[in-house]
């Protein structure tokens, strides 16, 4: 016999023993304790997954949950209140006065069937005992007899008006639970969820709206049981004094309880539109904190009802509890919003799309404390289509670390504009971190990619190295020499170089992204590599034929997929994290031309000839005049003020890049020439004819470069 075919077993001695145990209980048990014990015996005696007990409320004919066992909270919440017109197994059992069984599959509970038995009373049925069964088999005769006997014992222990006593005790207990939940609530959304979870069920309510006052208007903080359209049309943003009901509640600081739609219309005829057609009773509670009115909490009911003195007292107390929690939560939300605004301001608003690199990134705040931290990333355009890539992590997370990150990011931009080598960049950053104090530390990886030689130079200070993803899907883990973190390092910093393929994706990240539950970073890096490889395969990322204009969107999609794979446990993350992907592309050999030049005055004329011929070959004749003039001035300066060897290089990209190399380390500067001076205007002329110009230095000399924008016709020919 298979498991599915096996009947539920219940031996008569077992049933008799369990019933005898119930009968042996003393009268000292409270009604709640008696129901809990009986439910445990019924569940164990039938092998059920769990169950609950509903009692008929005093104010309406529906059923209200009073005891549950063996079931998760998300399941019991669905059964907190069962209106009399709802076609459910417990309601049918109450209506018919007999045991009802239904082969009902529960997606959340995993049950395959449900059985409900009414609790008989002298003047009517008191409630229902319900069990969730693990197989779709109807109870046999022994089980029916056992469950009926348990239900009778429950009814005897309850008396004739059980909900009047037990319901009040349960509501009081739920209020205690609500107090604890509100004390733990952090955001305004947490407050709404806590009230919905601990108030709606015990009071038999099915709707909730919490509003906060702000600048004379009411704003919906959260709701349950109302459509977004209803909230926007009738409640969101209305002036406080235009709603006489809310104004009365806030002015008097006392709840207003409305027991039917007729009473609502009679008392507030001008607010007829606020009476939701599915709601027929309301409790309007003032929210007061720190001696001032901060909002209103509305608890609504599907059926008309009366409010007992005990319920009125509890609802009054509820308003005070929610008001205090909401004020605290809104302060947190405001601080959280300011922190996120600061984080957005400090991180790049948009990453540039450069000829040699396209980037995408994700920043993930820590789940605890301020939602800001010290992780950052950047893509910086350098000369000759070279790009600087930087990722860093200030130790800790919070406002102070975010401010430090902002200072470091600004410093990196300044240093990158000077085009100094990566090791010198980190040396300057190290000095900056040391000046912040002994407790300040940061990790950083600074890389420069040269698309002409496809060489990427890395320098890292305590930061994990990147992952290189090749077009064929293989993953490479370069290991540039590690240096201590900034603030603890002593220059010089070591540099490593890697030759990249014609195109690839560099994966930069911070420690928080790859820190596994076991604390082993290597495991996290392996997970990252697998996630990137799988995402590349799923999106067919390196497939030929994609337009360059779509590169940013495709890389952003790839970044999103990798983040989703790695961040399943982010709600428990204790550190912020950043993922930074850069798609690099090498410069085609046909777009580069270079020539050595003689170290004599004839070099300028020779350079102009090279420019004319190369621009004609590239179809950029419209730039010939300005390019010749720029190159002539740069070569003339090199011959006159520097030393050899001198060379010329042209690069065709989104702009025309002219470079002149010489063997001197002197810095060229624009100076103001007098009216009678015969020289000193060359660099001024270069600046006027170029989009931008500058100098960068190598071990054996320097390069003076200038960029000119292509015309529309020239750009179209690329």
C-alpha cells in the first residue's frame, strides 16, 4: 500500500486515552488553555498537520480565530476572521451543525484535506474545531467519533458566551504582542504590518488605513483591504480640515466609532463618498505622539457591529501605541531617505560610455544601520581613449564612511586628471586616509586600460582583484601584487599588468558582495565567477551583431542578473556591497598610425605631410587644416623646448587624437604672450583648435596630446 493510499489511523485505545486525559483536567484551566490542550490532542490523535479553533463572535455571525497550533503565522492570518457568507469548510460546519470534510489543497500549509467539527452549545453552536490533514482521505468512523467527542469537551469548558470572555482575553494578549511588535518596528511600513497582523484578526476587522499629517494634508502611510485607486481618489493628500470626521478625531484626541453605514451617512453626510461599499463599520483612532496629533488610524469592518466597552478601551490604547511607533518610524524613514540621497549624490549618477569601455554597476546597502556606506566605483576617461577604473571600500558603513568615500572619490578624479601612474595615485590616497586618523582604513583597486596595446595596469591596496570574462566564456583570475589597505600601507605600491583580449568584461567588486555565510571569501569569488559565466551564457552577451549603442543596456542587464544570483541573502547582509562591470574593447590596428620624426626643424613639415596623407586615407579631409596646425605647433614645441626622440601618433576614434612624444619631462604651460612677442602663442592656438588637450608622462619622456571633434560626415564614416 502506497503512502497516498494509506488511511489515517486512529486506534480506539488511543482515542480513549486522549479523551480520558481531557476529562481528567481540573477546572483551574482557563478557557484558552483548555482549547489549546484539546487542539493538541485532536491534532496528535489524527496525525494532522495542525489546526485551529474559531468561536462565533458576539457582534456578528462570523467566526473569529482564537487558538491555532502547528501552523505558520502566514497561514493562520488567512483564517483570522471568517464571515458567515464565506463558503468555507468551518462556516459550513457551523451552519449545518455537522462534521464537514473537504479535499482542499493548501498551497501555503501543504495540506491535502480539511475537516471541521462544530462545538455544540445549549442555545446554539459556539464555534468550530478545524484540522488540516496531510492526505486527501475522509475521516473514518473512529476519527469522526473522536473529533466529535473532543468538540463536545471544548464546548462544555467554554460555557454559553465563550467569545465574550475568551475573545477579550485574546484581544488583550494580542495587544501585548502588538506592543512588542511595534517596539521592534523600524519603518512606517513595519508599523502598518504589525497593526494589520495583530489587530485585524482579533477584532474581526478586514481593513486598515494609517494616515499621517504633513503640512496640513493627510498622506496614506499604508493600508490593508483598500484599492490604490480608492486611496488616491478619496484619502491621499486631502486637506486635514476638509474631512470633518478626521478633524474631529484629531481635535478631540478621542476615537470615533461608527457601527454601520447608515450611522456614517447620518453623522457625516458630506463624507458619503468616503464610505467604502465593502465596509460597514469603522473605528477612527487619533494618533498622538510627543503631545501633538500626527495622524489617524482607521480600522474597518465588513459587517455592521457594536463595540463593547472593553473593545473601546483597547482601541483607545491602540491609537496611543501606534502613534508613538509611527512617529519613531517616520523619523527613521526621514533619516533613511536623507542617507540614501547622500549615497546617490556621492556615487556616479551615470557611468560614461567611452570608445574603449562601457560600464554598469550596482550598489547594495547593508541591511542593518544606515543604508549608506563606503563602497564606491568609477569609470574615468583619460587621454588616447585610455580609461581608469576604480573600485574602493571604506571600512565600516554609515554616514561617516560615506563622507570619507566622497572625499576619496573626489581625490581619485583629481589625480586621474593628472594622468599619473596607478601606484602614485594610491600613494596620494594613502596619505589622505592617514590624515583622517588612526581608525580610518580603506581598500582600493585602481586600473588603467590602454586600448591600443590592450594592456591593463592594476594597482590594489588591500582590495580583491577583478575577474576577467573572455568572449568564449572562460574566466580568468589575475593576481596583481597585493598591497596593504590605505591607511596601513607604506609606499611604494606594486603594479601588475595583464594583456586583455580584443574585448572582454572586467568584473570588479567589493568584499561585501562575495563574503559567504562561512566567511570564506574564496567561496564567494567562485560563486561570483559562476554567476557571471552563467549570465553571459544566458544572455549570449558576446554574440556578434549587437549594435554599439545597445552595449550599455546589455551590460546593465548582465549586471542585474549577476546581482540577483548573488544577493539572495542580502536581507541579512551586514556590509554594503558594490558590483562594477566594465566591457573593454581594443583599438583596431587600422585606427592607429605612428611615425618617428627627426630632431630638427624639418620635423614639423614632415609631420604635416603624414597628417594630410593619413586623414585622406581615413576620409577625414575636413579636419586636415586644423589637424595640420595643431600637429605643427606640438612638433615645433618638442623640437624647440624638449629633446629626442620625437614621434607622432594619430588615433581615429569618436574624435581625432593627435599625440607628439618627446624625451623631456618638462611640463608645457600656456603663457600670456605680449603684443610684441614673436613666440609663446603655440599652446594657446592648440587649446583654441582642440576640444581638450594635455600631457602625460612616461619613464622616458612625455606625450602632448590634443583631441578634435569629428564632423558629422566623419563620424558617419566610422
